[in-house]
């Protein structure tokens, strides 16, 4: 049913089903529509949080599916999340949601109308693309977002119910992805990236999201700087058992720089970084 792609870091490069992130998008959207139907989430200003989140995930899933279909170049797909930001932008502008961002030690920064038409599209575009850029190893593109999602749920109070089913579905996909049985594809990475960005904006957890995603941001900055200055990309050497790199052009190659590690060891090390950043974000948010 699903197209198969080779697993580059396994002996003989077996073919693995790709694009199973579509199940996350479909089930999550159906669940959020049910929350809206039964009026489970307390809404304000006649704006439905669950319905807005559902539309954002649906848009994100479609953008990822489009990329899985025609394999867009980065110069094009980097801007796809802007389209998915339209529901959030519309919601925030129509109901005049708070346009300020509270930053620890800096205080409250007021953006005015720039928040609607600049900050929201930037948040969605940057965070969705950073999530999509950290992948290539079994479990890496699923376990790390799950850690961030759990952290955001812990500080969101009753609104965490919006992510109950999405989290369960994503963890199931992460289990099979970590074992090398499936890939979630761009459909999954775009959907989960949109989930995190939209949830943070809807509940005003933007600083929490920023801190939680620091490993993602560091990875993207390292990749972009390397590409712009040296026109090269990070590559791993695989000897049939372990991974190693002779350069530091991404978070993965930084971890494996002159250090032979198994695929699962690399994934667990990077996942630990996300645990640390997410715990720090939760502590700051609660404080």
C-alpha cells in the first residue's frame, strides 16, 4: 500500500514502507473534530482551539504528502509551512489574540499586527522545517518530537486533552520506526511539526516551544551554515554495524564525529538532548 524506500543504515539496505505518518494526521484530525463536536475544550471568543489545531495538522499533513509524492527541492518545500500557517493567522487576527511574547529576563515584547502576519508564519515555518531536517536514522524523527509533545502537555493544563490521542498514535509509529519497520515520511514530520507549532501558538507556549526545540534549531543552523559557506552536506559512513563521520555538519555528524556508534546509540544520545531541553523549558514555563 505504501511506497518503499531503502534503509541506508542497515546491511543490504532493506526496503521499508514510507509515509505512514498519514495515519497520525488522519486519526489526530478525527479526534480533534470529535472534541469540537462534543464541546470538550473550553473555548474563548467563539474560537475553537481543537478545530484550529485540527485544520493546522490537516494542512501540514497535506504539505508533507505533496512532498512525498513529488520530492520537492528544499528551496520550495521550506516555504510550504507558510500555507499551513493560514488557519492560525486567521484565528489570531479575527479574535485579536494576544500579540506579545513573554521572554525570561527580557520581559514582555509587544509585536502588534506584526505578530499576525510575520511572527506566526515565521514560527510555523521555522519550527516545521527544523523538525523535518533532523531525520535519517530510525527513531530520530519520531522519538524527539514525542519528547517535546509530552513536555508541552505537562504545562498546558486541561488543554493537554487535545494531544492525548495524537501522542498515543505518534508513540505507536515511533515504536515501529525505532525498530526499523516503517518511516513516517514528510507527511509525518510536517504533521508533527505543525502540531507542536500550532499548539504552542494557540496556548501561548511559544517560549516553551523555543527552548524545547533548541537541539532542532542548532541542527538546522549547523546544516545551513555548512551549506552556504562550503556547499556541502553532512554524510555518515556505515561499516555494516556502526556509523561514523569525519566532519561536523549536522547534529548527527557532530555526535558521530570520529566516534563509531550504532544507529540506536546515536538516536538515544540526541533524544537525551531533547529530554534536557524539554525539562528546562517546562521548569522555566512553570516558574
